[in-house]
């Protein structure tokens, strides 16, 4: 094992391990139409919410309607999760390779526990994950480092021996604040330029590139 190879890799969930971007965006759209009617809002607004707890995203833009929007979002998202959750190419093989190399694998997500576990099950990845830390695990959330530090502690790993992999700027910022190596992926919600500008240690375009960035 090389000196700088992580012993634990923590992953964001949505847009990183599991392709739920379309599910999330359609769920946002359903909630907004149900509560606020046929209003105009740019797609970039909803994309910027991905990676944050549900209520935080809604509160950022529609504070007076946040609770109602969340209540409209959740049942539609749950009812359509199996249909709209997809697998990213190469992710399962990448996780298996990490585990074969003795690296522990965890998920640290701003998603609630039930939909997080469901997303992993729909993608067939449940048996490949050592830990699932969710919104309920900490009181503060990304870009605060607490969720990542919690995940490292649960897997008994010093933060400097962890890498965090995510698709959003909040993931990069949380990793840097936690003292972890940050690897950003371009197949989710974030753009390459924004991820690089946030200070990611590496930005990768596919699962093979991710494995190389992690293992060298």
C-alpha cells in the first residue's frame, strides 16, 4: 500500500454512487408545481440544492413555503424512486476493487436514512457499503465537516487517511474542512470548472479514473 493511499473512502450518494439526479430534479419540479403553481424557476436553482438536506434547499429559495414543498416532495420521490434510480457504469466494480484491496467504504449523505438505504438497494449496492451516515447522523451538514468526521470515526479511521468522493461543491468544501482528500466526479450535479475552483484534489470523469485517483 502506498503511503498516500486512503484506508477508508467515504462517498456522497446522490450523483456520485447512484444516479438519482433525474429523480431528484423531477421531485423538485413536482413539489414546486404542486405548492407554487406554474412558476418559472431556472433548472440551475434546483441543481444547486442537490447535496443539501431537503429543507435547506427549499428554505434557501422559498422560505415561507419550505415545509409544504418538502411535504409534497417526499411521497412523489418515494413513489418514483425505483423507476428513476439508475446505476452509473463501473461503480459496482470500482467498489468491489476497493473492498478487495482492504479499503473500507462508507456513504456520507445529506439524504434521510430511509431514502438513502432505498437508493442503495435500487442500485444493487447495499452489500458493498460498510457504513451509511445520513442527515440524521449529525446536527450540522455539508459543507460543514461534521458528517465526514462522524463517518471517519464510525469506521475508526483518522481523517487524514480518508478520502471523500462527491459530485457537488459542498462535497469538496466539506472534505477540505474535514482534512480529507477530496475527489470530485463530473457525472453528477456539479460542473468540472466549479469543482476544480472549489479546490478538489482531483476531478475525474468515470469510475476507472476514480479508481486510479484513489489507488494510484
